[in-house]
C-alpha cells in the first residue's frame, strides 16, 4: 500500500522499474515437449518454417527463444487448450496431444542459432479482410531488455500482401524482411531473424513491431 499523502499535496511520479536482462536460461526452463509442432500429427497440410536468429555481425544467437501465434484454419484466434498438458499422475508436462491445433508454439534455437517449426499454413485473422496471412513471432534472447515482436508473411499471397496494412506501409526493402521464402521441398519456408542490420549492408534488421 502506498504511503499516505496529506490532502492537497501531490507526489512526484515514480519512474518505471527497468526490465531485467534476459537469460540464458531457456534450455531447461521454458521449452516444452512438442513446442515446435503446432500442426496435428500427420496433417496433410503441414508446412515447415525454419531459419536462423542472428545478431548484427551475422553471428548465430544460440540461446534465443521464439514464440509463435497464429489464427486457426477458420481464422479464429482462440486456438485450443493443450500445448502445456500435464500428466495427471506425475504432474510432468507432456506437451501436445498431437490432435488439437492450439495456434501456439515455443521453439528454442540450437547451437547454430537455428529453429524449425511445423505448423498449418498461415491464415488471416477472422474479421480482418484487409490482412494477409501471417505468423506472429515474439523473440527472447540474452541481452534483450525487452522481447521483440515481428511477423512472418508468405509468398503466394501477393494481392493480400500488397494490401496488408502493415506491409503496404513499409518501404520495399523493409517489407522484404518480413517475407519467408520457399526453401527446397514443397511446403518448406526459410525465415531468418536479424536482431540488427549489418554495417556493411549485407542484411537489413528485421522489422520489429511496437504495440500501444
């Protein structure tokens, strides 16, 4: 409870408490079984999204953690419970049941800064006819005082991408940092996340979003 203040007197506003430096503790604290498998097991429409998280010099970030959210096949945002199921007897986290589409995933990067996610194709949120299909991404990494938000858009939706309220407001070189690209076999896409741009111009910083 704040201290009492005499009537008629005003107290100076206190500055916000600074965020704490993050990690590296993800390897044993936050990942859960099946966190990289949002698509139900054996679903014929499963796509793979993979890539690298890199710093400004292009070096991999080996202890980053990525969280993904996406609308369901019907555009719904409610998802389904089940990502963090627990064994009723032991209380241990058993992860997904392999059947329900929860719309949520959590994936750590490996020693090479690489991540991979298996999910259903992105869809636009229901009630947003102006939005293109995308995956929402949240990035945690050592040294980041605040986690970072970005999106992954996909090829094959050129008309929708061109009209999307976010992509359409960005210069072409910046919008490209939000576009995945086909990579090898069908239904496989590559999306790298650059926490900073390179001084030599070899890569742009990924566009990150602020929510108000």
